């Protein structure tokens, strides 16, 4: 009954996924005989959405098609979406699920020769499946949404070397998963990039937000009732001049209500992938990092590690507040 109620509430839920569970597609996670996972492979260049997505040889092409494979009620499983470097042009992708974990994972060339259970799991019997160490760029024409009304889904965007421990130097890569707005020529609507609501984000995450193709006064991400723990982030492309010159302050994240916080983690970046600034977070061409909505600032629990932030508001002589 709960599934039907949620279906009525979120009308874009895949009806097939509400009725069926991909038991025959589950595999054990690397190095474990206990955790069931749904492993989905994406390749923007050679993938095909008509494929089953279960191997690199039968990879899907879009994140939207991968999301359609995921059951609404995860029943505790982990969904591992392995993304080959490339540009993924998406119309709109909405992750709205219950009771599990969904991980979007950048996979680089290190996986071709790494001698670890994780590397073998990702290669999935394929020799040298990854062709480059380029970025995974998810370009959305409208929005990408991460939502869980039951607060029971952990979403994770990983750009990591899983042959190392999460707190070991060289674990994190930098600037490898990019959430971007499609250009007008590509069909982009100029609006916000995404929405994050009523869900958790993991503590080994990192990603880049590229707002180059957004309208000047639009805030890239709306966040409500969400717990954000972001290890590394880069925000670029903001058109700070015209908006700020007229007194319109633009933040990267719009906090609406609920308990929201950001957290610094002391991890090192893999050699060759360190931030140019030497910081964990880089925010360029925005007047401030956060702005709040109807709720007062006091309703949010916000931990801003200012010593880890490289902040360039893009306007000479202006003070750069983090929160507005």
C-alpha cells in the first residue's frame, strides 16, 4: 500500500519498478558475501539505452535510463552506477526512492590495473574497460533531483580510489563528477541545475557544479530537509557581475527548511588531482555560498569549514559573505 501511495504522490515513478524487483540482476559487492547490489554501467560514447546496463559491454548511455532500472523500494540494497568518463546529456533525471543506497561513481583508468576486489568488481571480467581519466559531466536540460520522502535513502556521488581508505592521502580525486546545465543550443532551459530533498548524502562525496549556462539570478540548487556532508566541491561559472551590481545576492545552495549542514573531512587528494588553490572547496563568481529561504538561519545546523574554502566572489572590493 505504501508503494501505491508514494506512486500517487510522485507521478514520475516507474510503475514497472513499483511492481517488480530485479532479484535476478543482483550481485555481491566487492570483498563481501553479504551485501546485495544492483550494478549499472554507463558509457556516454558507446553505450545504448536499449542495453541491459549490467556489464561494460552492454552499458547504457544515459543516467535517465539507469534510473529507470532502479526499483522504487530498494529493500536495503545498494545501487552502484559506474560512470565512464564522458558527457551525459540528460533531459531530466529524478531519483525518488526508498530504503537503500544509490551511488554514482566516477571510474578512471586506475581501475584497469588495480589489484583489489573493488577493481575486479568494476572491471566485471572486462580487460581495460576505461579509456580515459576525463570528467563525468552530467549536463541537464532541466533538473537532476535527489529525493526521499521517507528519509531512508543515502545518495552518494563518489570520485574516489577505492584501493585506499577514505581517510588516506590519495583517496579522493578532484573535479571528476560535474553537474552542469546544458546550453540553450543543447536544449537547456536556463533554470536551476538540481533539487536535493529529504535525503542524506555520504561522507566520501565530492563534485563540481558548473552554472555557466544558467540565467543570471537563478540559484543552482534548492535544498530542503536535507543533510549534506560534502568532502570536496568546486562551483564555477556564476555570472556574478550584473546580478550583484544591482544588489541581487546569489548563492549556490538555497536552504529552505530542515536540518542542513556541510562538513569538512581531512582527506588527501590523489597525486595529480589536487585542487589548484590547495583547498578542499573552491567557489568562484558567486556573491555567497549559501542563502536561506522562508525559515530563519537559526533553524539550520551549518558547519562551514572556512579554512578549507577558496572563495572568490568575482567582484573587486566586495565583501564575500558565506551565508545570506
